[in-house]
């Protein structure tokens, strides 16, 4: 009953503060990111505008974020980052609190979002056309050139946000890329963002989110014939993070 009452009280703040701030910060920091990426470097634009955008919107919501396992990250190492996907707020958590340079693999429809779409393109994030397998493969092949010198690539292998809190089936693309590049996989478990903004709703509410950075998985012992084993191993690690959650 108390949560329902607080939820009602929060609605004016959501519509009058949180959503307008998201729109304005996206336009302003998106434009600034384009300038920095063009005149200085995409990496600097990500480390400033991308992080500010995520943290400021997290603060305004408000969303408190805790991170475990940061010791597993070597900032000089490139990774294929693989995370579960619960909410749009996963983007804020990863971009704002992971602390390493990475490129997103994003569906092409996001390119049409004003300011954000153009900024992501300038920052070097990768748009793929899920409806055209050959075009998607070509986009990922081009993306491999960017995954060097500590820059990583991030996948949500479920392909969409979970509506139940449970992980959906994994797609193979992220794992094939890890094998092709010969770089470790960095598994990430995200927790509680679905309570802040559930999938396919506007039912926003303040809360706490957690991110667990697991120990990297060396892919050198896997090949095309053992791709399924690699996918299972990564999934089990991420699932263990979900099961070990302590509210």
C-alpha cells in the first residue's frame, strides 16, 4: 500500500522532471559528443558525454548503483562484454558505471532517435539490421576493426529485454565474434533495473540497481565445434549472479 502511495506521488516528478531532463540531456550531451568525437576522439566523447548522460539521468530518477567485481577488469584488455538485459536502464548502468571504453551493438532503428542516434554513430557504436542477416554480418565484420587497445564490444545476446526477469535464449553472434577475435568474454549480471523501469512500460520508479562483473572467460580452449559449450558456460556465470542476489 505504501509503495502504491509513493508511486502516485512520484508521477508528477516523472513527467515534469525526469522525462524532460532525459530529452534535454540527450539532445545537449548528444550534440556535445558529436563535436568531441569529431574534433578530438570518440573514446573521449564516450568517457565524458556518455558517462555524464548516464550518471545524471540515474541521479535524477533517482537510481542508486552498486558494482561488484570491478577488480576483474583490465583496462588495457579488450573484451567481448556479454550481459543480461532487463530494462532500458541497463544502458545507464553499463555506460555510467562499468568504467571501460566499449562499443554497443545496437538495432538499426535506434539510429533514428534525434541526437542520440547520430551521437552513437559518431562514437563508433555498431548498428545492425536484424532483418537482413548478410548486412548484419557485414556490420559486425566492420566492427572488429574497432575492438583493439582496450576498447571492447558489448552484446545483449538475448536480443531484447526480458519481461519476466529470467534470461531468454542467447544468440550466437557475440560468441562467434569472441572466437574470431581471440579475446576473452567479460560476463556481466545486471540486477533490479526491471524494478526501476519494467520492459515495455513507462512505469518508472526510483530504486537500487546492481552490476556484477564476473571473471573473464578465456576462449582459447573453444572452437566452432564447441560454441554451444562456450555459450552455456557464459550463461551459467551470468545466471549464478542472478541467483546469488541478496536484496
